[in-house]
C-alpha cells in the first residue's frame, strides 16, 4: 500500500491511498492520519479511488480519523471509493456516518455539517 498527502491552499488535505488496506498495511494510513489530524479543525479527504481491498482495520482507521477530526471541529471525508468499497461502507453502516463522495472535488466542495 502507498499513501500520499497533498495540502491545499485552503488548509484542507487530501490523503490518497493506493493498494490493499488491511492488517499488514493499515498502520501506514493510521500514522498518516494522525499527522494530518494533528491541527485545529482539520479538513481531510481520503481518496479511495485506487484502494483494491479494505478489511476491518482499514475501516477502523476511517472511524478513528472521523471521530478525531469531528472532536476538534473538523471533518474527515471519504472520496471516490471503488464499487467494492462503496458497497462495504454501506453494508457496515459507515457511509451515512462518514461523508462519502463520488470524487475528491465533491468532498472538498461539500459544505461543513
């Protein structure tokens, strides 16, 4: 798995994830999210367009990141999940709880709330 971070002029951050997000690799995402969420009112979009597989440890990273962001007045949003991941997020009930958007641009443009 590979994770990259792109900061935007408006202080939002896009975290792009590629590959399999599972027990062996989720620590990379968790560490990255810890770093980008360590600011007041963080605004983070996780680009899932190139995630091939995600297990419960990956889902847990999303939940922990979301909870941490909202606790400090910010948000964490998920963008561009593959069909597999979109179905998984719906099935486990995370889609309504954590904002899931069809594209990174949609996630960045959505109003807070």
